[in-house]
């Protein structure tokens, strides 16, 4: 596989994960805000803040995926 092909594959993967991150943010931020605003019965058995933290963990996971895929871009051009 050529460097150009590796780069294209890595950038396509990066864009895919970036899209997943954006979707995750769009879904989880309002969900966390709702938990904090409504002060409903806790899903974790703790505070609404703890529930919001649990919800927001998905963003952290997706950020890891985006960072990993960006590292793969750098590897494809021998920069990492």
C-alpha cells in the first residue's frame, strides 16, 4: 500500500470517527443537561451530577477514538 493510499484510508477513518464524536456530543450534552435540570430520580443511585458524568463518558470514549485515528494519519506519513 502506498503512502498516499495509507493517508487516504487514515483520513477517511478520522472523518468517520469525527462524525461519530459530533453525533455523540449532540446526543449526550442535551441528555446530561436534562438530568441536571429535572433533578429526576438518579439512574446511578447517586446525584444528578454523577448521572451527568456517566452520560458524558461516551464523549470521552469518542475523543479517544478520534485521537487514535489522528495518530494513524500521522503514522501514515511517518510523522509518529
